[in-house]
């Protein structure tokens, strides 16, 4: 839903900010550890989805989680809260 | 009323790529706010973390109308917005004042008190991370006893203000406390507040990994521990009637509450506490619970 202005002529006349995905850039670059979902263990409880501070987890049609690595900051809340430990944190670059 | 997480909308109005720290519970609370009330709201936000995390001009990650305002003016600005909607005959928009603990407990309390006294029809939400987090953790009136902040390097010597009861003294129709670790409780309280006319006040505990000095993955766990140890109590005061909410209603018996030490030792900001301090905090928590139990059984104190 990015309708952000590209040139100065498209800028709003008042100090009005425009809703944009990634207003602070791709925040996935802040991450040190990456959450990886084991779909065979996942019970579709959607707890990871509701507790994700970044909204980087999407609830799919069958309620299983899909992580958007462009914006996940790697805080690890999903991994800590998962009742069946289906999400593990793995170091980036390994 | 929402019964389970799966009934909640998949729509997101806090867009991805915002500037909150990793593991921020304020961002969880904002998502829950939008899940409860949708996008038919106008937010009034003073100087606080929420005025920073949407990102730099001309972008924002909040996909609802937001009025950024001065630190002390949340209540007054919300009153103006409500008056404008009233004059135009628009009735289906909820006005939400969304401020941090500094902007509520210290700086914004006069405007909030004025709005409550006038009976302005809006929901005021204070998300309480117990310090001025946005400027680098300075002490606020909501910082608890013994907590480290940059301005109390050896631990704060005073106790936390009891803001929900300051608001109760205004005799407003609805006051509640919540925590982002209990999403259904928070969402039900917001939906209830939306249906009530008059000033509604909700105080959320917002654990802050950056300022409280704990691992980012523990945010939800810390919030849950705060409730289970009785350091944070989930209750609502509806038309002067005090009521505990689950799971706090099961903790009235002292033996069922976990010792406060479990909550305190997990956080780096309490590392200076001595055994005496911990005992003192435990005593205060138990005294507070006695007072709440009397209120719940209608023996007003």
C-alpha cells in the first residue's frame, strides 16, 4: 500500500505523512538471529502472530505462520512464546 | 466480545517496517488496539515512543489518522477533536488519546484531568514502560521503587504513582488496567470502553527490553510474570465498582501469587536491589492487594 511521493512535486502541501510499508527501511537488516518455523510441529495456535511486535508474521489461510524476513527484527518473542517450540532462532549467515 | 485470538481481524494498520526496538511491547499493544477498534479511530499522540516509531516525514507506519501534539496537551487536543466531530454530527469515530507514562503521569496529567472533569467522550490509553524510554530512560513518576534509570543510577527511592486511582477520583465511567501479554483481556476492555459514553481510561503495562535490561524475546514473559507475581493487577472500575479480571481474580489468595523476586531478578534495572529492598517491595505488593480485595468486596477504603 505504498503511495509514497517519489519527487518533491508529489509531496503534500501540509506536513502530512503518508502510510507506507517500510517507513524506516527494510528493518530485517537489524536482525542477528532468524526465526525458522518447523511446520510439522506447528499446531496453528496463532500465538506467534498476535505477539509479533512488527506484524512481520502473516496468518495464512490454514492459520499457519509465514514470516516476512524483509521486516522481521529477530526479537525472538515468537520462538519464546511458541507452546510446542516449533520456531527456532538460527544465527544469520550460518 | 472476542473469545479467542482466531476471531480477530487479519487486517494490519500498524504497517511493517516501523522504527520500534526489537521486542517492543508498545508495538504489540498498538496492533491489538487496531484489532479491537479497526480504523474508524482518530489517535492523539503526544511526544512519546509512538511519535517516533512511525518513521521520518513524509512517511508513517500508522495507517489511521494521527494528530501529533505537544507533550502536555493530549487531553486538551482530544477534547478539541471530539468537539469538532460533535459539531459536524459525526458519531461513528472513536477518539483515542495514546500517551506514554511520562506524558500521562507527569507532564500530561493536567490536560487529562481537565478532559476527564469535562466528561470528554474519548478513550485515553497510557502505555506504561515506567520511564521516559524515547529520550533514553530517565525516571518518571511511574518508575517503581528501586529501578535503575539514567537519572537514578543507584535505583529510585520513591514509589510509583497509582494513576488508575487518580483517575478513579474523577468519577469517570470506566477505568481499566491491561497488559500486552494478555491480548484478549485488553481487546475486550477496549471494545467495552468504546460502547461507554464519557471519559474512559486504560493503563497498560508495557515491558521495554531496552530500558528494563532484559533479552528481547522475554517481553511477553515479563508482562505475564508481572501479573502472576501481583506487581501488576488486572482490574476494571466500572461506574465506581471495582472488579478483578482473569487471571488476577485467581490470585487473591497470597499463596497463589509467585514471589516478586522472580519478576525483579529477571531485569537488569533491578540489579542494585538488596534483600531488604525485595522484602519491602513484597510487603507493599501484599498491602496493595489487601486494599484491592477490600474494594472488590465493596468495603470502600
